[in-house]
């Protein structure tokens, strides 16, 4: 599982997958909703709280191995998903997952957002990627989304707050971030 605004084609995902494949593993790299080239596949927006759809995919893919142990690796936000899947898996023995590895997981999204917003270089990187993603989603579903006000904002926290206000039941970034904190 890749990180936020990454994809199954991110360098770290391809490199990891290639190394595992060369060592005898079958590899499945998943794009989270609205990551990579998946924006057109659904009208809804990506939220890090959408654990059910990621869990269902991981569950189905892990059972494709037909008895061969399956492993899950998550990076950054994907690492957050991996930890939450591990917690859910503890209560489900129908999944063939044997090991779950989380690399640099986002444990506290509230603090992580502040850290990104306080670093101009990292902030610029994520603003560019997220804006591109929102512009693509808006172009695909112009009757549903108008992100013009959000695209003008200069911090992830501001953008997140406005997106939550317009498109979710969450009343604050704090409430949203708490919903997927580890």
C-alpha cells in the first residue's frame, strides 16, 4: 500500500515489488481511491477513514494465494492502513494474511499535517500533488465538485478543513484525523 498521493507506480512501490518478485513472491500493488490513475473509477472522494474498501481488497487479494502465506506492506499512509488492517485481521481468521509490515506509518495525522504545513519544501510537494488530484477529480465530475476555493488555499490543514466541511459528516480536522489515528 502506497502513501498519500503516491500510487502503485511510485518508485518505492515498484522497487519493493520488483525486489520481492525477483525473490519468488507474487506481487499485487494496490492504488487507493483517487491515487494513481483511479480517479475515474468512482464519484466519491478518497478519505483515509475508508478502511472497509481497502480491507476488502486486501482480504480478496490475500485469499488469491490459495493457501500460500500472504503478506502486506504499507508505506506512510499505506502503513497506517496496514496497522489498522492488522488490528481488524486479529478478529478475522478468514484472511490468509500471515505478516503485515508498516514502514514509516502515519500514526498521528493531526501532528503529521502540522509538520508538513511547517516545512515549505514538503508542503509544496504535497500541495502540488493534491491540487493535481483535485483538479482531475473535478474535471471528471464537474457537476459534483467545484474545488476552486480549496485549490487557492496554502496549507493542507486549511484544504482538509474546507473539503471536510463541504463533502463529509466530519465537523473538524481534529475529528477526522482522530478517526484514523493509531
